[in-house]
C-alpha cells in the first residue's frame, strides 16, 4: 500500500476522525511528525501573539498609571510617591524611603498581613516574598539606569519579539515531550488493544497510533485553557486514554485489510 495518501496539512485534522486512523498509521513517521510540528508551531505562535498583546496592554497601563521616575547615579527620583496595595501584595516607591532594611520589610508584613512586599526608596530597595527577604543598595550597581521611559518604550517593546522567539522554540520542546509521553502511553494502548478489543498491534502501529490519538486531546485542552479554564493532569490523561480506546475500537474493524508500512 502506498504511503502519503492523505494531504500533508490534513493529517492533524484527520486525527479527530477515528475511522481515518488506518490510513494515518500507514503514513510515514517523518511526515506525521512534520505535520504535527507545523500545528505545534501555529498554536505556540498564537500563544505568542496573545502574550505580546498582554505586554502591550501592560505598557499602556504603566504609561497611564505610573508616575515619572528615574534611577541614575545610585539615586531614585520620582514625580510623586507610588503605592500599590491589594490583598496580598504591597508595592511602594517613594523618595521619602531610605536606608531600607529587612526589619522594615518584616514590620510591614506583620502590620499588613502581606505575602509579598516591595519597597523602592531613594537609595535602596527591598523585597519580601515567601518568607525570603532581600535588600539592595543602588550604590552596588553604579552604572545601572532605569526610568519610566526606558521601561515603557524600550524594555517592554523588546519583550514582544523575544516572546515570539521563545514560543517558537517552545514548540520544538513541546513536541519532544509530546512524543516522549506517547512512548509511555503506547504501553496501555497495547494492553487495551489486546485485552478489550482482541487484537495485537505491532511496534510501529502501536507508537504511531498513540502519537496520533493524543493530538485531538492536546488541541481541545489547549482551546479550553485559552478560555481561562484549567485541565487537571489526570483529567487530561483519562481523556487521552479514552481517545486511544475510541480509535482502537474503529481500528480493529478493518485490521486484516491493511498492512503497516514501516
């Protein structure tokens, strides 16, 4: 039987159709990998654009809400004191603060029952988070310079292309872990084929079928999480096993019709 019968770009789409798996499994492994990788890249680029838009929103909010400030020559100047105070986090930036110490941070934690504290004063800064306290003196970094303009118009815009590069790179990492998970899941796939459906898969069939059957669940979980919902690891695993079982149910019906091409 000839390989490559399915349109290259349709391979990921046909993973949602259990009846198509006999044809899919007979596709070359490298062709399947390339088709899935393209979709991993697409999904990660979409995520990158969403993250880039979030950075742009953050930049706009900082431009509107953050007073002008500048840290130069180991001294901080700010147009007016800035305070951010919510249930767990407290941030204060003020020229009136100086000589910040761990004791000052711990006192604010006790008085305000905060889990995170950040203080930025005229000559020093301090941070408290998860029981850890750190104090920095600006004089320890004499050449460091930062201002509202640098943050909003230089650093944050630089993050946007860096974010895209990161998500493109993460697509290759993600598909690597995806295939690694398939190596593990092919074992229960083999067990289900033999015990529940009465047939055996050879090594090539078992791995290719598992790789392909995982993809619909991967996409569904991706979409669900983009709507702000979290999918538990065990729920994800159960969905993958259920999809594999569904595919096996259709796969056995024409088991004798095709021969796997390695």
